C-alpha cells in the first residue's frame, strides 16, 4: 500500500501489527536460533515498518525492532556488558541506494571518502578480549549492550588464538561462522541420528556457540573472520585497512577478500565479483559491507541508536534456487 494513503492513525495500527510479527520472527531467529521465515521475508516487512516510521516519526516506539539490536540474552549464560555497544548495520538492496548513501556521506562531510570494502559474512558477531596477549573473555553481541559469556566455547575454536604474537591488551570483534562443508556434515550426522536439520549455516553457528557444553561446540568445526579493533587509537591505527593488517599480524583470521575502494565503480566491481563467486566460497556471505576507512571520520560520524552512520551493508538478492543446487553439491 502506498505510503501517501496512510494517516498517522492507520500508519500506527499497521506499525503495531508489523512489530508484533517482526518480534515473533526475531525471537525465533536471535533467541532460539531457529528462524521460521527466510531472511528476505523478514527484510521486506522490516523495510515496510521503516517506511511507515520515517513518514510518521511520532509513531516510533523505543521497543520497535527498528530501534533494537539483536535478541534476548539467554539466562543460562553469564552476562557481559560490552565496553562499547555492539551495533547492527544499516542496509541497502540496490546499487542506486548504495550510491545515495555514498553521495550523502560525501555531501555531509565535504570529503572524498575511501571505503574499506569487505564481505558480509553470514554468521554471528563475537567479541574477544585479550589481556597481555592472552585470550581472557569472549561474548555474543546479545542485545548490543549486554552479551552472553561464551569464553569456554570460543576456546574450542582452532582459528581463535589463545596467545597473540604480541603481549597487547585489546578487544577485537568479528564473525563466527560454520563453513559449508562442516554444515553439510553436521546435517548428515543429525539426519542419521533422526534429529532435525539446521536451517542454514548461520543458525547452525549460532546454535553451536550458544551451548552449555563446550564439547558440542568443539565438534561443530566453527571458524572466524575478525574485522574490528575496538579503541584502535591505542595502537595508533588511523584506518580500517591498517586495523585489518594489525589483526592479521596479531594472529587473527582476517578475510583476504577486502579492498580499499575510492568510488562507486570500484565498489560495483567488488560486488559483481563476489556475487558471481558467492556459490564457490566455502562459507556463506549475504552481501558486501562498506566502511569509511578513516577511523577519525568514523568517530566524527558516530552512530544512531541502532547502526553506525559510517558503514552500510549492500545485501545480495535472495538465492532460493541456488541454495537447492548447493545443498545437493554438498550432500552427495
Ligand atoms: P546484520 O546481520 O544485517 O548486520 C550486522 C552484522 O553484520 C554484524 O553484527 C556482524 O555480525 C555482521 N557482519 C558480517 N560481516 C561483517 C563485516 N565484514 N563487517 C562488519 N560486520 C559484519 O544485522 P542484524 O541486526 O544482526 O540482523 C539483521 C539481519 O538478520 C537481517 O539480514 C535479517 O534478514 C536477519 N534476520 C532474520 C530473521 C528471520 O526470521 N529470518 C529475523 C531477524 C533477523
């Protein structure tokens, strides 16, 4: 229904209904790790809610999914308060919207902006804290402010260094994911044992990390790509590109498919390359992320209640037909 046909009252009623449906889906996805609808179905309804709220700001409620990060923190885990919030990310679904985002930032800052262009890994965000080079605590994003302490589980993941190459104290963040081969093998084992399949690698990874028994996590063959240094100024890092190189030096897994883009054409090339290669990668991606490379400019731009203003995700179109082909490839 066209936005012009709404009054504040009818928009409010529609928003209440959309929020109720979205919150049910969010509970299934974030809290139970068992989504009940495909992501693009969720994304479309979320967009409808955003459109209504943008046209009638008075109807926005603090508990709207557009104002909230992630889901509930499970009571069986110790709570961890993040030093800085772990936020969500704005998204766009077309190159035209991406161009608008870039044009707006260029206009607002009066600068030519270089972007660290990265793959959007389809896993779940983790925070890792090191003291004097030793891994001491790891957590989920949770509701963005408070996460779940999953240190024991993260210690079973081979690609997470227990000791860094230098005795530094820092927090890094990134994505924990389940490689496709591990996902296919896991579902085969589950089928053989008469258990229900996991819907996709993202939810299998989330379910595997949020286990009380770390032995189960260990069997799941999870992997990581790190992409954020928290408080990078401590290390005199000035760009995201430097932060990625620094994490690599410290011994973290940093995704090699990252580039510094100077304009829309560079970014369009990157998107085309990885959209075409998407099925050949050994892990799932659901888009491409653009981040203002200059860390001081990131700080100056800041965040909304939910997302940083200096980054955006370009989401790939849904790929239902391809998923079937891929599952066959991995299960035969
Ligand atoms: P998001 O997953 O779209 O974006 C933020 C996240 O991207 C970060 O937390 C991080 O984990 C991840 N990420 C991956 N690669 C990254 C990189 N290179 N740099 C930085 N971050 C990177 O945001 P969200 O708020 O967690 O979730 C919204 C998404 O979850 C939507 O895509 C939606 O479809 C899906 N969802 C689906 C359902 C459902 O029922 N199917 C319900 C809720 C949410």
